[in-house]
C-alpha cells in the first residue's frame, strides 16, 4: 500500500500531470485525424523524451497511446474513416447513427464507454500484474527466450493478414535489429562499412519511417478528403435514458473481452473490438439491427479497445513482451532510458511502476474532460485541409530525427524505412511484426546465446521444463483457435455476400 501511495504522489506532481495532459491531448488530436495514428505520434515525440525523467517520458507517451483510442471514434462516426485501426468496428454502427441525426449521442456514448473500459482495465492491470510478476520471476534465460520467441511468432501469425507475410515482416525486423556492433565480441554486423550504423539503428527512425512517413505517402497517394455534414451541439450530445440502459451490459462485456485479449502479444486492440462486436451481435435478440445505427454496436467495441489498451501493459511490465505494437515502442523508450524490461522491472522500479499506473487513471479523467465539452474543437480539426497538414507533419518528423544525432544521414535512413513501409502496405504486409522484431530481436539473440552456453549447446533442452512446455501448449491452442476462426470466417463470407 505504501508503494502505491508513493507512486500516486509521483504521478500527481505538477510536471507529471502537465506531461500527462499534453500526452492525452496530442493523442486525442491524432486519433481524431484519420490516417496518422498513435504510432506515428509517439515516434515523433520520442526525441523529446531524451530530456525528460524516464517516468515522465513513459507517462506522456502512454497518454498519447490511450488518448488516440478515445479520439479515434470521432472520425469513425462522422466520416466513416477510423482514426485508429481499432476504431474501424465503430464505423459499422457509429456512422449510420450520424446519418440518422444521432451523431452527438454516438460521440457521447463512445466517450463514456471508453472511460468505463479504460478505468476497469486499469483496475485489472493493477490486480493482474503482480500475478504475472510472480510467474515471471521463475524465468531464466531459456524461459525468457521461449517466451520472446513464441510471443514474436504469435504477433506475426495472429495479426490480420497472411501468416507467411507476417513471419517475413518479423524476420526483416529482427535482421534490422541486429545491425551494429555485436554486444559480446564488438564485431560490426550488417553495417556496410558505415560508421553511422555501428551503434545500430534508432527505434525512433524505424518507427517514424514505417508508420509516420509511410502513412503520409499512402494518404497522399490515396487522395482522400473528408467532409462533415452536420453541426454538433452540446444539446445533441445528451443520450436518452434508453441509450444508457442498452449500453450498460455491452460496456461490461466489452471490458471483459478487452481485458482478455489485451495482454496477448500481437493480438492488438482491433481484435478486441471485433470480438466485442461479434459477441454483442450474438447475444442480441435483434442481431439484424446491427449495422443500422444502434448504440450497442459502439458501446461494446469502444469499451473493449480501451480496456485492451490498458491491459496490454501487463506483459510489457511483467515479462518485457509488448502486448501491442505501440507498447513495443514504449518498451523501446524504456530501453533508451536504460530501464531493463522484464521480470526485474517492478522489483527495481516499483515507484515508477505505480506512478505510471496512477497516471493512467488521471489521463482517463483528462480524456473525459477533453472529449465531451470540446467535441466541437475536434470536429473543427477534421475540417483542416489535409494538404496543409502533410507538410507540417513531415517537417516535424524530419526535425525529430535530425535532433537525435544532428545527422542528415539519419533522415536518409528515415526516408528509406518510409519507402519500405509504403511498399509493405502495397503488398498487404503488416509492418507491426517488423517493429516488434526490431525491438525484441536483440533480446531474443542475447537470451538465446546465454541459454545455449548454460545448456552446453543442447538446443532441444531449451524447450524442456514445466514453464516452457506450458507456454508451448498455450501457443498451440491459440494458433489452433485462431486458424479455426479464420476458416469459419472464410466459409461464411461467400454466404454473406
């Protein structure tokens, strides 16, 4: 209890509250603007964190992360353009509600559902992380290697799209993560004789290129211009009592779904939203009404993606394995500040852990204040012409990268990763496994080499022991369940068409 109070005292300091507010403000704005996403925003803000206290830096970046999930529903409802991938499900009923003249109610209910899901997700995070920690402290090199390996494979195969393409993206990320001088021997690897590569490639450059520059190129080439018809007033935000009644249980069910899916490596918030929507449709007495603009169709998914956004930090803190792609960047930010993720994190940085968790709830309160009274501001933000936003964003990205080492070479590498991300999108290859492979690849190699030394070269012994066998069993079950779900979806698709 004393540690929790110490963490709370740190989180309510003036500086941390200010950066928390700044993070959720930027996150909301980024979520409102379709096509940018929290990944690009966090990537652009990473250079700023070099000058901040590690706790303050993670509080700010985490605020951007879950703030984007709040704001992403605005564009989904008003324009049928999801601000983030997890808000795509909100388009199914949110946009029809807007066309039926109930855009204000839809925006209000998504904010309430997001707050409920986020708050309950934080409570689950607080309760579940110590349990994960006790389990994680039993890990040695071989257990950590197997956990990282299975988590990376799951991230590549469970995420939407072809499993082979996901594995290819993962392998490419691991390859880029190994660039630089070998930790043990000091021999340079994959540097092509360039001194700039001896210290490896910065995660800031990789993340900005894959998600920021690539997204800008894609948005410019797609040439989409959003338009808003109706004016949103404070009076139009007020829901009827029936809307509140119909949303109560979907919010709770969505929170439960998000809390289960969130900690799974690679599952993502979009998967939590989709599952919540499917469950609501299954339990409803009137499933045919879904897609026509009903409040249950937005309450469940919005609660699910915000609960998943919070519980995704459980494996990040306790095991050092990111639950989502964005938490992979946050994991990289911790490493940049010299904080070793994994089982020893909470034992060595207990005050920091509770300060970050406390800031999540403070951030959720800020988001409740930002989203309801200032909804008109976010709607106005959507009216800014995109051709004015693109130059500003690309300039910010280039300035952020240049500030790392004052190197024009880094900007060239940034553009290179931007082109890689763009062509990956053209080929329908997700860049998310690539980023996770880049962040966790060096840790995977380090633990593999250490485990092989302890096992005296016996590779099969790495997969022995009760913990590793349990993880392998769970891994097979998850993959089997996912592949079965995909086959059922493929079988139903022709019937629905």
